[in-house]
């Protein structure tokens, strides 16, 4: 009779541990999803600033149509990137194109002094900083999640429910490309 009590207690403990592990993995998965949404919000904000930037620069730099066209095309490509793997290079392309615009701005002192441009440059700088912070938080969340799903005993629960707990990708950007844009106010 006592062995039934011990067996029942052991089974109850194992069940409780499995439930706790499952709930932890769910929380970490949701944290990754929430962190991605924070990046997505900032990327969308950045995409919304580009047409305003193009319009302001276009008013001053009439002869720079090629640079402005490349920014518009890069924005379109960044917005249409569907997968996480495609988003990184597309956003790097947009950063590089914005860097080209900022080089054009250097040739037009009146543009640099324009109040609307200065305000937009500050917004863009803030957005770039927010993207960097959101990306750091997201990648940290992915690391926590991947560690939990790949180490014992979480790997047992994640392995048993493979469809629910798939490995997540990091969001990689070229940090050198990202640095081109924040210097716009300078």
C-alpha cells in the first residue's frame, strides 16, 4: 500500500515539474514574440519617416533624384521582406540608402538648417536608437528561449511538443549601416 502512495507522489511531482517547465517555455516564447513586435513597431515607424525625409530633401536637392529613388526602393524592399532572414539584409539596404541621403544633405547647408529637416533627423535618430534597443532585447529573449528549449530538462518538454517550441532566429543587422543614419543632425 505504501508503494502506491510513493508512486502516486512521484507521479504528482513529475507532473507538476512538467507543467512548470511547459509554462516557463510558453512564457519565454511569448516574450520572444512580444520583443519581435517591438522591433516591428520601430521598423514601421522608420519606414513612415522615409517619405517625409525624401520630400524634404527633394525640395532642396533637385539634382539628387538617383539617391532619393534608391531610398524609396530600399524602403519598399524593407517593407515587403516577409521572413526574419530577409528583413535583416533589407533593413541594412535601407540604412545604407539613408546614409547616401545624409551624404547628399552635407552638400546643402540650407537643408541642414531647415527646421523640418532637423526635427525629422531627430525623429530618425531616436527611431534608430529604439531599433537598436529593441533588437538587443529581442536577441536576449531569443537566447533565453533557445537556452530553455535546448537544455535539460526543457529540451524534453520542447522535444515532445516540437511544433509548439521551435528554435528562433536572431535579428541581425549590420551595425555599421545603422550608424550612418543617427548622425543626420550633426
